[in-house]
């Protein structure tokens, strides 16, 4: 996929998904050869169990709050929280309330 020659604008990230009742949802918002943006929506008490990724990633909380396990560290993330995760870092997400997260995966 070629890099587009025009800007991509998403005016309201939270409006791009509806938090499902008793579930999770993911939606790819943008993808090119170097970058992939995925918006996640979690209802309260929903989780993404521990996993790793082959590439570095950035996680940003748009709405809600979530408990993030990042390797051996645990933190509560709220709107405005920004997290860089190196490749292969074990991590998981547990939504403390309905939550929307933006994940940016970066190809090296």
C-alpha cells in the first residue's frame, strides 16, 4: 500500500465507535506500509488478555478508564494517558468503565 499524498483527518475519535454492551470492538481507522491505527471500544469489565506484538505501539486513552498491565507494571489509564510499548512487551487491558482506546502500531 502506498503512502497517501493527502492528509487523513479524523475529527472525533470517540465518535468512530460505539461501545458494545458486554463486549469489545476494534476498528482499523488507517493503514499504510508504516502505520496502523486501531480504535478499540470496551464495555466495563471487558478485557484484552495478555499478548505481545511484533512491532512497537502507542496506546492512547480517548474516553473511560482501563487497568493496563505492561510487563511487570500495572497502571490505571484515563483520558489523556499516552503509553509507548516496545515490541514484544507482554501487555493486557481491563476496562474499568466503558472505554475507547487508540492503538498506533509502528513498523520499523
